[in-house]
C-alpha cells in the first residue's frame, strides 16, 4: 500500500544536496530516510538529467528487500522500476542485461561477479553505495576484492556516485580514504593510501609493550589531521542527524559490572600471562597469537571458553555472572521485550538454555514475532541485525550487550534498531536504555574504551560536516 510522502526538512536537504553534487557523501544517521531521499533525488533528476540506470550496492538484506520496499511504499516513487539482483546467477544476469529496471540493487559480495560479467558493457550511470564503509578497504594495488572490482569502473564508467552511511569512520580517520576515492579518485585525501597516511599519520614507538618487543611501533594521527581532513571533505559531504531536527527521547547507557569468581579469574589471569590454562576436567586452552588470546579472554569474560577452535561447538562454561546479570535486566523489564546482542555462539546457546522463552532473531518469522511484541527476549548477533531490520522498536526500548566486540559500527547499528529516532518514528516518546554487561578487570573494559575513543573521532568529523544545507 502506497503512502503520501511528507518530507521533513532534513530529507529535503539530503535530496537537494544529491541533486547539486554529482559525486558526494551523505552522512545521515539511522532513521533519517536516506533511502527514500536518495530515490526522490534520482527521480527528480530524471526530469532534466539522465541518472538511470542506477546501481544500488548494499548488504544482502537491504539490497533484497529494503530498497525495493521503499519504492513500493511511497506514492511519489511509483513510476520507478526497481529490481533486486540478489538471487541465482541466471537471475542476476537477466536483470543486469534486460534494461527493464531503472534501478538494480545488488549485495556487495556479488560485486566481483558483476564487474567481470558486464565487462565493457557496464551500463550504470549512477552508483549508490549504501553503508559505504564496506568500501573502506579499497587500495589502488591491494585491499578488499569487492572494492577492487568496483574501482575498475568507478571513474571510467560511472557519472554519479553517492556514498550513504551513518558511521563514516567507525575505526578512525583511516576508514575515510577508501570511501572517498570512489567520490573523487583521490583529489581531496591523496591519490594513494600511502600518500594519505604520509600526510596525516605518523609512527611512534609503543611505550607499554613487553621488553622483547621493544622495537614495535604504532600509527598515530597527527594533531592537525582532523581539522584538515574535515576541511578537505566539506564541499562534497553533508551530515544529517535526526536529533538536530527532532525532539528525541534520551538514550541512557548503563554499565552492569560483573566480578569474575575466583576460579574464572584464575583462568583469565593464566591466559593473559601465559596464553595457556587448564580448565576443570583437564581441558587445555591455548592461544597461539595475540588475536587468539583476545578471543579467549573475551570468551572467559562472557563465561564460556572454547576448548577447540572458536566456533567448533566445543566449549566449557566457567562462570554464569553475565547470565545472572541478564536475568536481573529481564526481571526489571517486567514483561517488556528486551533485545540482547551476543558475540560467540556459546553465549547464544547458554542464553537460550537459561531463558526458555528467548528466541534467536534470525529468520523473518522470529523477527515478525518480536515486532508484534510476542517475544519477550530476542537474541541477535550485531553483524546480522544491523542493516535492513526495522520495526523492533514497536514494543522494545531496551538493548543489552551480553558480549562485546571491536566494531563500533555494529554496536551503533544494533542500538539503533530500537534507538531514539526509531522510537519517534513509531510514535513513542520513551527513553531507550542500553545495558552493557562488563566483566571487571578484563578485555571487556578495553573494548568499551575503544568504542568511546572511536565515537569521539567520528562525532568530531560528522559535526564538522553539519551546517552546509
């Protein structure tokens, strides 16, 4: 069923900026209507220019349903023909060659196939990179396979380029070069990633490393980098936040500290110091490198350590402190739905076992039940719950992070499934509470500190892009 479109001021700002800039970045927070605003801009441009056919790149769920649903949803977009090329190879081939669609959507994983399949017959005049941080790994001579494939046609065959994201620099300023290259081929941030690094970054010796690694160095951002990068991107970038236009309810972040019991604390300290420990029952756990050690420490902090390879299904519970903390949150919710983020499959299994009424939010059937308020404890992984999942805010305003991981983008996306902007969209004026269950004295605290640091860099960057409406 189509709906009339009554755009807000920030949505008008988005489509006007896209219309005025052939190649640009739109840094718009979640829930601000990036998709419908972009489609509106392309539809308007078709009256005087020729933006079609257009290609939308997006995560699988977003490419297959979110963008096509936006066209079907709004009355003023009914003249657009859109098709999702996310199926079999024959289906994809038919769609990209048929020329019966103004807009074709495809998931990032299929980019190498698309570029190779079309070759010199590449037809798309416009490319919209939704969640453009997927392109941050691009390098001229190396980097991600998907971004490399796209780089072959980005400037030779594509006239209009639109980067869409609400989290342009989730891991710091170095995330920007790959995305920006697709906008201007390195004109603003450097023709190569090496040039970018040499201009705004430097190396210094680590001061807190072990004696044997005395020669190790780490990359740091130069003091002037933030300001200069902001100035370089100002003319082709716009930042939109719903909070600048709407009276949003508060986001309350609450840390629930968990003290490891003595036995679990001993396991943790042995792992941290020796990279090895022996669990009750004789199971030996060993980390062979720093990355594996981080995984084992996070598992121990959560309460279950894998005795085989991570994800092998062989794990042993070492404490239930976080489970008990989650139980307290569920009890305090007093029947209101709670959304829980987990990281390791062992955590999911333990949560589902301890709370028989909990449901893994993976299939559409379970997601719909949560939207309707029929599920009191929904459990999901941030990597799969972040993009293209909407409606969870209908009955829920509480998020719990049972486990933690380094990706700030995944964390922010998970929160925004029921975040303040979504609450306003659903007609609710209620605060959103985020509970972080944190094992004290563990790598959990380091991850949380990293998130705060990354968020501050990203906040500064996005604030600098505001005001150019």
